[in-house]
C-alpha cells in the first residue's frame, strides 16, 4: 500500500502547528488532513479513512484529546493515536502512560520522532514519497 | 455796606449756601444771612452789632486784629482764602465744628471781613470715625499673629506690624515708604497693578482671600516660603491692600515630609503590586510554557520541513517561501508572549493614563489562555463595543483581571464541573463608570468566606498566601474603583470591579 493512501489526521487547536505538521507529514509521503477540534474530526469523512491520528491533548474549548480517545473507544473505532501536548506535568504523563497510545510527544518535538511514530502506527517501514536528491 | 451796592451784596449773601457773617475791624457783626441765623439759632437783630466772639468764641476775631507785630490788613491778608477750622457756638450754648473762609470787603467804614461759615460736623464725625478706625486697624494689625503689611497701589509699604518687622528683620522706619518688592520680590506687587486687561480694582478683586504662595526676603538676603492673603482697605489715599503674610517654612517641611511618606507608601504599594504580579506569573508558567511551545513546535516542524524541501529536486522555492513566512510569523508570536510577560513583570511607577480597557483585557486573557486550555476552561470574552476609555495603569489593571480570572479558574478546578466557562465581560455602568465582571461556574463563595476574602492573608486555597485579592482590591481602590463579589444565582461566583471613565480620550 503506497503511503499516499495512508491518511494521517492531525487534530490540534493551533493553526500554525496544524500547517507545519501537515507539511512534515506530507513530505514524508503520507496524506494529511487537519482539524481544529475533536468534534470536527468526529463529524468528518476522514474518520473512517484515518490510518493514524496525531492528537493534541489540550484543545481549546470542547472535547479534550483524551475525551476524543474515549469517544472513539466507545464507538469501537480503532485508530492508532499519537498524543502530542505542549503541557508537561505529572498528571498528564500518568494519563498518557496508561492511555494505550502508540506514542506521545511533548511539543516541540523532532520531526523524526513524529514520523517514526507515524510509520510505526500505520505498520511497516514507510518509504519516502519523494525521491531524495542524490 | 450802604446804598445800591449794599443791597446787591445783601442779595449775594442770601444766595450763598453757607452761613455768611460780615464783621468789622472791631470784631462786631455788621451783616449776616438767613443761613447764619439758622446755624447759630439767633434772630438777625440779636446778632447785628454784637461781637462775633459770641458765635465764634475763639480764633476768628483774633485773626482780624492788629497787634504789635502787624497791621490789621496784614493780619487779614494772611488768612484770606484759607479754610480755618474753628468752633461755632449757638444761642443755646451748644457748640459745633465750623470751617470759615475769609474775604475782605472794602467799604465806607473801612475794610470789612466776610466770613463764609460751613458746618463741618458731619465731616468731623467722619474724620473722627476714620481716625478711630485707623487706630483700631493699627491695633488689629499689631494683634495679628501674622506679619501684616499694608501697601498702596504704587507698591509702597504704608503700614506694618511688629511681626512684619521680626519676620523680615527690618526696623519699621526702614520699611515704611519702601517698595514691597524689597521684602516680597515676586508675585505680590505685580498682582496689585493694572495692566492692559484689567483695572487695579479688578486685579485686586481677583486675588482677595486667596492664599498665594510666594517667597519672602529678609534684610540679610535670606529667603523663606510665605503664604499671603490679601484684603482691600479703602482709605483717603485710595484703595490700600493689606497682606497677611505667614511663614510657611514649617508647613512646607511638614508637607515635604508628608509627601515623602506618601511616596513611600505608594512605593510600598507598587512593590506589593509587583510582588503580586511576580506571584501571578508563577501561576502562569503553565500558560507561558503552553503559549511558547505552540509557536516553537510550529517553527521546529516548519524548519525541518524546510530542510526536507532542500533535499528535493527540483527545489520547490514557492513552498520554501511559504515555510519561511510561517516561521517568521510564529517567531513573532513567541516574541509577543515574551513581550506581554515582560510588560507584566515591569517594575516601576504606575503610569496613569487613558486606556482602552477591552484591549488590555484581551491581552490579559491571552496570557492565561494556555492555562485555560490545559485546565479545560473556556474563556468567553463579552466586551462591550465602544467602551469609553478608563484612566489607569495598564499593567496593574491587567494584573487585576489576571488575578480574578486565575481565581475563577481555580474555583472551577475544585468544582469538578464539566462545563467550565469563565466569562470576562465589560459594560458601561452609568455616565461615569465602566464595570468589569469575571464570572465563573465554579464552587461559589461560602457565606463564611464572603466577608473575609478581600482581607490580606485570608485564603481558601491550600497553597495560597491570601495576598491576591487584597492586592487586587488595593489596585482597584487606587484607581478610584470598587471591587466586589457575589454568588451567581445559577452557581459560581462573579467578581466585579468598577473604574471611572477617563475624559482625556485614549
């Protein structure tokens, strides 16, 4: 399965972060869709096609990332989740460790950490969609 | 005084408004008019031929007589035209002050003297009154605890009291007749003078009763602060000005001391407010980390995406340009967070000025937005459009808003409520006031706490110092507003403060 068919959905309330992550993910050869809120994602057509969800925990207003995860579990929707957060505290870490997420990253994070986590989540060693310059 | 000319002369006498008596050189009355009869209470025939001494006992007849040294003509010549003040005696023996004017009248019987006699009782009474007044005034001047100086409209000193001598170190005779500028170099004489715009009376009228702070100069050249109070004094020489001069060195010192204490208190208050802000920022670290991490995340991801673009061929310059543009934007955004933080940490005197409260509140809300996100609180801004400017220190008012918002969020944390909404609302309240409300959906304030929450060191938080609301209230007080709290009917609490509308405009 080519990477371009594997959809990575990104939920983050920060527009800049969404734009930057979309670029990275697309450069890595994945399709990417971005959402400003958990609710937007839940009501989108992308829900069924998403191979990996990059999910911010603290979303401004509405559901949090953890709440979205709980909702997906309740709805029996199985999507590997990579949590990202700008907030690092004991409580959040405890929650993350027991969340069953494939990975969690504290902002700001290195691109390779994210991409490796995505590749791990979608299964198999992903190849770059664009040929590197020799 | 016979014949036709005598008749004419008699006519003239009767027409005169004064009592007229014609006397010969023996001192006998030869002629008089109706006024003279009335004045002295005699019938004409009772006076004609009688000695003038009967009605003017002293000073008149003597003037007419020759003595060893001079002839009658010379004696008379000396008196012609001069107003002589004497005493008249009526038939009933009562006396009254008179002024007589003498003129010679040649006649067949030799030189006669016409005396025009004016009753000057009224004038004399007035003069006596004035003299009494002057005496009293002098008494008052000396009794006054202040240095008193009376100045005429030329700026010359006409009268002064002992206090003035002491205060300025001059003897009285060194000052009387001198310009008041010698002891009050500036600001006094100028006030008395007419200029193109006003008369002297107007100039003075403007100053009456007002305490004017000037500088006094002693004889030895040393100067001291004075306060003068002016009052006008009508006199025969025109309007005089009485200046009560008070040495305010002591008061000025006391005032300087008071000012110093006030400044110190103000400094202390500012230090406290600053310490409060530092504490607030301690509470904001979550928010700041969040607010900085977001742009840093975008910058890092964009930069690394850019590096990946560099590894492709052909080089997508358009995409690279977009990436760099985004990086610049996010860097600015991070810089803004730092700038807001620094302005909040700024230590210095409060700068009271007209400001747009809505704008200041939006900025404060941004500072806590990260915290709100992490805590799962929605901050809703309901800012009145066209809110008039208020007068205040932007940073301190932001501090007030931050404290109230953080308190509200704390209250909601404790409540465990699912719907955590904090409303920040502004509105005009009447013509002179703006009202800011911070409404939470938290636990509310217990009845027992309601009266105490604004007290220093009172806290309901396990790790609280009990300074936040006390500082917040003191800031609102200094701004001329009021801070109050009440529970909402539908749960949670509202903290509201008022601020006076500024009339300067922003």
